[in-house]
């Protein structure tokens, strides 16, 4: 009986250890706007907000005080390893409802400074 109690106590204590984390499946948790470089490459200066929304989708974070700045943010929390976590973002600025500038973790589009009208 003493061995059974010791074994049970040992199992309870070890069940809280992180050494067993490899046996537990954890899902990947994607949050935000998933974008790829090919989406970013479609952006051009002077695009209307409607055109940008068609290409990129609705921004994940709307700024209540500045309607001329759109934020696209993506976080991937990998369940398997913290080393696989990543974040990407795109910040677009508008002036008079026309795309003015681009910032982000993706490469700047090669043709960004060429308006669609040309």
C-alpha cells in the first residue's frame, strides 16, 4: 500500500512538469491578416481605399482617431516551438483617401511609386 501511495504521489507531481510538454499536442494559433509578398506587390501609390481593401482585405486594427492609417498585423504562435513564432505587419498611410506610403516587414513593392493610371 505504501508503494502505491508513493507511486501515485510521484505521478501527480510529475504530471505538472514541463518535461512532458513534448507529449502534448498544441495547435498553431494564427491571428490577424495573413499576407504574402505577392499581395504587397499589388500595391501602388494613389490607390483608393476601396482598391487597397480589395487587394489586402479589411485592416485588422482600425485607428479610431486616424482614419488615414491602416494596420495589417499577423501573429503566428506555433504550438510546437517558440522558435517557429513569427509576426508580420504592414502600415499604410492615406491622404485624401489615396494611398500615400507603405511600411512593413515585407519588401517594398518594386512598382509602388508607379500609379495604376500610367
